[in-house]
C-alpha cells in the first residue's frame, strides 16, 4: 500500500478528516486535511531523497537508509513521523503508515 492510498483511506474513514483530499502529480503528493493543514511529500529522484512539508512540525528531508526513508538528524522514519502526527487528528488511533511500502522498520532511538 502506498502513502497516498493510506491517506485516502483515512480521509474516507474518519469524520475529523472528512472533506480532505489527496493529489499526486509529477512525484509530489499533496494531502489537504482541512483544519489540520496540508502535507506535501516531494520525491527528489536525483538526490535520492523525499522532502516533507508537515503542517505540524515543518520541513524535513529524508534519505534512504536500510530500505526506509530516515531523517538523519533524529533517525526517525517518514512513516513513523506520519503515524505520530496523524494519530493526533484521529483520536490517537494508529493511522497505519508503518504498514505502507518501505514503512516496516523504525530507526528512531
């Protein structure tokens, strides 16, 4: 499952996210979560990075490490950060991003 698919499912399943929307175009995923703000996830193919703009915590650049996207300053994975932040919007339930492609491992300490 992709991050885009997971966000779409969450928007459908949770009233607190209703009216939200996802758009994937040219390697850029834009996720509008109404009152909660907008996530932008941008694949930077030449740099082998993913850039994230979070409405909760700001900008991050993730590098591939052991088959996961990892923020080198903290060791936290992209999937772990999304699980932590989005859980706030859905009554602290598990959003399940760790079950998405490349989300199996968490390298935070």
